[in-house]
């Protein structure tokens, strides 16, 4: 691939709200999308978590290396998207957090990230539905365009 490939999308419904306290962040977003019949979206989250699981992708071994931390952390930014995987909405998100001393950390966001307080802005996308499929070149689940 020598240039970007993409699809044109239209804006659908716009949601703003709060994620439930003491619940998993990723699961909460995915459940909301399933309940609201949202197949594709982009989202942004601010707030705080009481624990987090982040990681990064080891490109050579083609596996995620994850890290769990139980601590009060502020969400400086969390952005992601929703698409389908095996017919269900799945969230793909990255997060940047800071501790009480201002030290930052972040990465790919995984489940087992527990919300303390979080506000979300979620923009539904309308168009050809994107599905995540295995990409043999990277070992990742990427959009099938």
C-alpha cells in the first residue's frame, strides 16, 4: 500500500454522557453501542480511573505486551473508534493518564480498566460498515476496506 485508503462517512447521532463508576471502561462503551445499535463511531473520554490496563504492540513478535496498574489516575485524553468484529461493536482506544505527581503513562487501552468518573462524547458514523479482520502482514485485527 503506497497511499492511504479510506471511506467517506457521514455524521450520525451525537451522544454525550457519563460512564458508570466501578465498571470496565471498554465494556461500558461497547455495551452502550450495542444497546444503541451503533456499528461505527469515534469517541473521546475524560475523567479518572482507579485501575488501568495499557499496552503496546511488539511488532517483531506480533503480540501486545500489557501492564496493569491499580492506582488513582487522571485521564488526560482517551480517543478511540467503534467498528464491528464478528458482528459485534468493538472499541479500539488509546489513553494518556497522569498520577498525583503529574507523571504520565499511556498506550493501547485494554479491558480491566475500572472507571472512577468519566465523561464521553461519542459520534456515530454512517456509511459502509467497517469490520475488523486479521491482517497477516501485521498480525493485527484491522479494518477491511
